[in-house]
């Protein structure tokens, strides 16, 4: 069993790149992950499809000072709301972010547990 592998390469491919849509896949987590980005008026949509039945955890890191709240499948923040589709559970946790070299600040992170498909809709206010 390898815990660390120098020089290991993942397979990845950009499959679509247009004005408001990008689609690509990779196998960096040991399973195939397909991710799409769609930009619409005041909405940014990120979709993930994972070829695995195992539970995954996705993280959204918020800027220092932003304190999101969870309301069902929605993360509510001051500048934007995030609607999450496909989540089994959403929780807010404490973490740290490096805002400059050797300087950490506390931040909030949304931990989103899911199986196979997950979609974020970021709605700007």
C-alpha cells in the first residue's frame, strides 16, 4: 500500500470548452469524476458526477468573515446563496485559510456529504 507516490499521474481530459460552459473529467481520486461549470446571468452552476457508490465529501471554503447558515439544502451568505442538489448532509465547520504568507485567519467551511452526483447553484444577490 502506498501512502505517498512521487510522480504519480492522473488521467484528465477537457471535453467541452465554450463561452459559458466547461466540462472535464479526471481520475485523481481513484474513481472517474466529471465536472461541469455553467455560467448564466446571476447564476454559476458546478456539477459533479462520480463513478462510485461510496460516500464523498465536498468542501466549500468561505472567505474570512463570511458566516454561512444552512437552511435545508441551501447555504445562505451575505453576497450569494448556494443551492445544493444531491447532498445527504450539509454542516458548517471551522477551518483556517492562508490570507498571505505565514498568516492564517479562521474561516467557515461547508462539508457536504454525497453519493455519485452533486450540483451547486451559486446565486448572486
